[in-house]
């Protein structure tokens, strides 16, 4: 019969403490506690290490359950109930004539390195990417991530590991560093969807140990901390089509081409949605995409529409003679303000803000908000209605943030 309890484990003195069925708690003189299974294999007694003992407890004395489901043979830190379960599996393996050590390690060996996970993610997702993006995905990781992360098991990569990988290029090549960070996140999220990793990619903690990236240079993204002041400045100026288009781009984290091609027929102001057709999306095979509209975006559109009384199929933002805006119009607003940033870079501003300021929102939600392809298994991990509602929460918070809280 079982003899140990969660409280007994926490207070156990150095030595070997039996739980029953060959399971023991081993306490070293240092106080380190681990689980050992004593089992007979072909007539020979063997001790099989199971993992570290989890001594955390709730106020009621029960062991804390892990928040994430991990296959039991892969777990390195085990509560009492988990140690019993793992011991039972390996006992049965020994009785069946199998090597319990080999069975213990079999599932762990199946977890790939970051390099192999990146190659698997690239192969699975590349059909949903633009050709150029698919080509640069692996090459950028080869040049800037594989050196330090490539041979690490994907289930063991931490925020500190990612920080170390990015440190060499974070200030020297800031735009590339942001792309590499995003691509590392894609690989780790893909690994999570495959069951190779217990958690999604780390968020805010990645950049805690990195310096602030320098300003300047063509096609730089504006640091997200500077975006609210810029939005306030542009919103206070005369509302030209270019300025309003740029504000709408910032509120929605959309691509410049998507904003320039947006039509009133795609907007549902009552529902708070921008239903973009496939023809407006990046890439020939890109699917339609719905952008959730924050209060800031809705207010801008209502005001802009009221001044023009457009037809449903009219472009929202137009140039001279109601033609489509030039691809340089929004960048001209930035140049006039003597800023070196690019309109497209506000997507990176949004992505960095989401990673650092909204840790409760899973990374795949932010990727979906940017209309990036997310593994189907990740989408299925959340109910689809919940997935879009989480995107709505994210973009609502972004809209409020860039407007200084004026649109809560």
C-alpha cells in the first residue's frame, strides 16, 4: 500500500523513502529529492531514475498539478501521483520483457532539435507563405539562430536561449533581429502544436535582457513605445487621406497595400469587422481574412465616411480624382514628420507590443491578427469563435494603447 503523501514528501529527511510497488523517494544530504523505481529485469534488480520530485503544494496540502499536459514519460518533474503513474508504466514494461530504461527514454528521443523542428515547420507551412518569405525563413535561421539553438532539443529552449541567439544582431541588424525572433517563435509554436514542446514560444521575457534597438535607417519599425505620441500628433493634424490611411493602418496592423485597396463594402461598422477578400491579401493563394476593428478604427471610419457619403464599392482612402493612393503616400507622412520609419514597420511595432505587453494572449493569436499562417492544430487548440474573440481583445487593447487610452 502507498505510504507517502505530498506533505511527507515536502518534509522528508535525507535517505530512501518507500511508497510501495518499488517506488522510492530519494532525498540527498543537500535536500534534492528525486524518484527512483526499483524493478527486476531478467532476474537482475535495477534502479530506474524517474525524475525530480515536485514538492510544491496548495494550501490544502495537495501537490500542485502542472498547468500543461505533457506525456508522462517525458516529464522531468513529477508529483507523487505522476511518479506512481510513470512507475506503473515502466513496471508493466519490465514484466513484458522490455527494458524500462529504454522505454523511459524512448519518447524523449523522439523530440527533435530546433534545427529539425525548423525544417519540419518550413515544410508544413511554406505553401501558405509568399515565395520570398518561404526562402528566407530557413536561411535567416541558419545565419542567425542555428549556431546557438540548432542542436538544442526544442522542448528545452528557454527565453534566455532565444535572448542569447538574438544578442549579436539585436542592435547591429534590428530589422533582421525582429524577423528572426518572430521565426523562432513560429518554430516553437509549431513544435507546441506537434506535442514536442509543453509551451508556446516565450513572449515578453525574451527582450528583457536585450538593449533598446536604435532608431534610424530605412524601413525601420517605430518602437512601440513611441507610437502613441506619433498617433496623437497625426490625429491632431488636418485629416488628409494619407494621414487617415496611415492611422487606420496603425490601428489594424494591416499591410499598406491592404489599406490602399480597402473598400467600404468590406467594412461592417456595426459588427466591428473588416472582411478582406482573398484578392486583397498578400500572396496569390492567400485566403480571405477578417480584421477585428477597435473603437479607434471604427471612430475613424465613421467620421471619414460621414464626410464623404461614399458608394459601397468606393475605395475608403483615395488619391487625386478618387484613384487608389500611391504606395508612397503613407510613407510621405512619415518623411514629412522627419521620421525614418516605414509604414509597413508598424506591423512589427504591433507584434513587439503584443509579445511584451500582452503575455496572456498566445502568440498564434497575434500571428493570426497579422494574417500570418498559423498551424491548423494550433487553431484547433482554441475554438474558432474564441480565436477571433482573442484577436478582437488584442486589437482593442492595441487601439486603446496607441490612442493613449482614449478609446477604452
